[in-house]
């Protein structure tokens, strides 16, 4: 079989080029992106995001009560949440904060269960930066250990 049997009297270069471009674009011939690290360790960027995406409208970082719970000293605390319609106790850690940002309605703090946090539609990297900021502020609020 010749190419004439497949393509007729003329070779369809534009169609073949389109297929090649599609394969190169979607088929892995491009440079692979490095995966976003699980822990971005960028609290400064997290602070900027905290203010720019609207977190500071509902949450304080100084203990002030607002629409949502204050976040300045939340790390390590046990909170009661509503999960799948039932109460559950959780310790606020990095994973809890990430879950709360990824799916704000999944685990609602009991005292704030009637209040709604909007979905943020942030990247994993942005979420990690926000969590780094919350953790950094929370750690700065911890009492100093007595010196020996």
C-alpha cells in the first residue's frame, strides 16, 4: 500500500501537522513540571494571600472574634466539628487546616456551624502558604518554655 491508498492523490500535510501538534501538546513530549512540594514553607506569601483572598474579612490573627473563628492561636487546639452530621473532636494541625481550606464545609467548627465559608479555589501551593502563615502566627502566640 502506498500513501496514495491512505491519503488520495495529495498528502494532507495540514491534517498531519495538527495531529503531531496535538500529540506533542497532550502526549508528554513537553518538559515535565516539577511537582509542587507538600510543604511550601512560605508564610510571607501566605500572609499576602490571607489578606488578598478575603480570609482577613472573617478571621482575625489577633484573637478578635469575627464571622469566623480567630486563627492566631488555633494550632494544637482540640475543637469540636460537625462532620457528616455528627460531632467529632479534632486537634487542629497542618492536615486539618489544609482540609478546611480545600473543602470549607466538610468539617464545620461547632460554634460556627451555621456560618458559611466560601470555596477559595486556591492551588495546593497557595493553600500550603496560607497554612504556613497560620502556623507561624500560632507558634508566635505560644508561651515561651521556661529556661533551665
